[in-house]
C-alpha cells in the first residue's frame, strides 16, 4: 500500500499541521497518524515514528519537543553544521535517522515563531530581515523546508524502495504591486502644482520639463509600463497577479485616487487578463477597519469577491494582520518575504497554510512567499543590474532544485527604464528568461 503510517505519542495541532504540510502539501503522499502503539506495531505497511524514543526498528525521527508544546517562549536552538548548511534543534539518539528534529525545525520556520518573541521593530513597524535566525545561520537564501522535505523522502525511499512519490514541477508566478500607476498623470491639479513647485525649488528643470510634457500629452508617463507587462505575459505565457493600492492618499500611500476614471479603467483592464488582489494601504496594520473599506471599494469596481492580498510596505504584524485578513475573507496572502533581503522568510518556496501561534491552530489562510523584490536589490542592497541578475539566477536555481514555486515581486515603475530605474529593465527580462527556461 502506498501510504505511510506515522506513530506519534501525542497528536497535537502542531503535529497535525506539520505532517499535513510535509506529507500532503510538499511530498504529496497519503499518510495516517496514530497514537495507538499496538495498532502501529501490528500494521503491515510503510511506517515511521516521531517522538522521544523508538519503540520499534522502524524509521525513527527523534522529537525535540516543540510540536508537543503550547504557547511561545524562548528556545534553545542548538544549531550546528549539517550537510553544508545549518540545522537546529539538535537531538542525540543512535536510533534516530537524523541528528536534529526536522519537523520542529520546519515548524519554527513556517510559523515564523521568532516573530512572536520580543523584538525591536524597524521604522515601518516591521520585523526586519537582519533579526532573523535564518540570516544568522546563513540559510535565508535556501528553501530549507523544501530541502528537508526531500531528505525525508529519501529516508522513506531508502527503507521502502517501492514507495511511489508523485512528480512535482517547478512553477513561476510573477506578481506586481501597483503603488503608483502613473508618475505624473491623473494626480489632480493640487498634486501636480506641488510637483512643479518642488522641481523649481530644487532647480530640477529636467523633472519640470518631463512633468510638463507628460501632462500636455506630448510624452508617455514613465510609470505607464502596462502594455510592456502585457507583452511579457504573451511572450512568456505568464499568469501574473496584481495587487492594487486602493486606499486614500497618505504619506506612504501615493497612488491615484481610487475614484479616478482612468485609474478605474486601468484596474478593470488588468483584471481582464490577470488575477487582481488588494494591496492594503499602509495604515491598515494599525487601523484594521480600513481594510474592509478598501476591499469593498475594489470589489464594487470589479464586481467580484477579492480574496488575495499583499500588505503595502510589507507591513506584517503577526498574528494580528493575518487575523484581520481572515476576518475579511481573504484566502491567499502574498506578503511573506523581507523588504531588506531576498530569500525565503519562512524557509519555504511553496504555498502553505498560516498557523496562528497565538491560538495554536491551523487557519484557512494560505501564504504565498515571494523570493525577490525589485526594491530589495536596488534600494536596500545597492546592487548593480549585473549583480542583481546573478542574485536572481541563484535564487531561481535554488527553487528549481526542489521543484518549488518561484514568486517575484515587481512594480510598474521599475520597468520604466527611467530615473532611478535607468538600466534595470534587463534585470526583469533576465528574471523572466531564467524563470521560464525549463
């Protein structure tokens, strides 16, 4: 029978969650969990044990204890070198097939356990990338959860060579955040006058002239790269996801007024050939009631339910932000990634369900982690376009090794090949070529 039976001394919510993630979502095999030792011992099928001690000579993974606990507290990571990378939650048992509790390690990463512990927030109230243990251990740019899942697969195959694992394929999902649909157009006379004033104040006549030519219709707005995006999607057969900032104007929310007719036509046009989600505005983290308003406005325009989101500025406060999304019927969120560093914030390159550590339950909200953002490469890391391409290729290669899902985060303005994004268009084109190359 192509099903694995797993013995666990105590079946907790965390145990159910992690085994479902590893065996159903990642390895895609049928499994059964039991805490009945007699039934386990008498079963005639592929078997493994997870717990504090081995009761039989079946495959045995020794537990460090995290999956049998409740609540959040300081942890002893016991990190050590393992096969060229860092592993943690080291265990000692000659019967164990691994020298660390791989299931606790996976849970620590995907639950974002460290973001529930006390930490100093950055300027935007976020958990900053340098605080992550993945950075300290040098594993941020590797999807360790997927790597470890494949190691579990190899362990099972070594004991049961006839066990059949479905073939999993690499996927690429390009996503775009529309923070500012246009650089100069459709901003109203007051914002336009303010822009002209700042250009004169700074003696930036080039910027003054550019704004004047765009507003007079003599030149295309530099942020209007939507036809180019559509051309990419046709050429590479892409299925993008757009996240639209649809809130009111504010210090960190600079998009076009959501009542603007041309902006509304643009959003409807995007929805004709791509999936559209909400880009909840900056202040929704502190004022969750704003999320409902923005969702209703976008749903009213598109005449459909909006079930996808990504937080503006990647502002994420666990678990409050995700709880608010769930309360507003968001089923899929794409915020899981760092602004300051590329890589795998949750150690995984596949969609997975959010586990609420505050309530200690698995939720229906699915998280879609992204691996790289345009602003990370240019603004945070100050990479050259050539170095950015090399970084992107390395990340894609890591995802392809484990047949995971590579998600990119780009903005319409970074495709303008203008101003601070001059010379960066080849970076995105290289990303598309690499991500769509078999």
